[in-house]
C-alpha cells in the first residue's frame, strides 16, 4: 500500500467534515471546526497531516505535543475504508515519514472493527517541535 503524507490545508476541510456524517467517527473525535484548523496549523502545540493514496485522502493524523519528547496521536480514517488495514498502514509509516529520529513502539488500537495491532502508533519523538514530513 503506497501512502504519502502532506500537511493539512484548508481545502481538506470539506472532505474531513463529510467523514463526520459517520456516527462512529463523530463519537470518537471532535468535528474539525475552523478553530481546530487554526490550532493544528498555526502553532507549535499541535500539527496535522493527511495521508494520501494517490489522489485520495484516506486519513488525517494529528499530533499534540506533551513536553519535548512525547506526542499524542489522533487518527481519523475515511469511514468508507474502515476495516481494510488503512489505519494500521498509516500508523506503520508515521515515524519514518514525520521524523527520522523517531522510534517505533507497539500499539494496540481499539477500533470499531475490534482491536488492531500496529507499529508506530505510540511513537516516541525525539523532538516534537521539529515534526515535519521528511
């Protein structure tokens, strides 16, 4: 599965907002408001990227800093792709795509389809302030 990442842009909001018609996604994450967009694109406390497969936006990943070495991930996968391995594939690629010094750590995700094991979901980041796709 070939996945690429790029920073979230304002033009992605209509697609992300349409995903929130899905009850399961709406229950687990907050709706992407204009205030949220400003938070994840204008500050050092949080960053946000979209995962792409070709021209299709398949997932959104948000990292919120917690100190200099820790970040928390929010992951939203396109509801139409749920249960097909896209979330695990995105998480597997995160450390290598976002920071070359990041380390992989095992994670278990509780998803609507059940628990999924993945690597990278609980990545320890050597410098969250420097988090940029490489």
